[in-house]
């Protein structure tokens, strides 16, 4: 069983961490999503974006990492 990863962090950390994953697991990038959050972002908007990204990862279990 494969577990997907959703990285939620202050911008640009989430995208940078996803890129690091790509260097090691280039063939698994479809199971890793990143959500860069700005300090000024509305919490409800971020939550909806996270839910939307989670759906793009499919039915696999998802590990959510935050800073």
C-alpha cells in the first residue's frame, strides 16, 4: 500500500520540500502535493484548498505534514 503526502507550510517551504522529494523519488511525485500558505491567507480558504489537494491524491491514505 502506498501513502500519499500533503505538505502544508508557509510559502515557499512546502513547494521547496516537494522539490526535495522529487530528487529522491522522482517516480512518485504524483503522490506528493504541496500547499504554500501565506501569512495573510484566510484559514477557511486554506482549509478548502487542502481538501481539494487531498482529493487530487486519490483514495490512498494521506500523511499531512505541516510546519
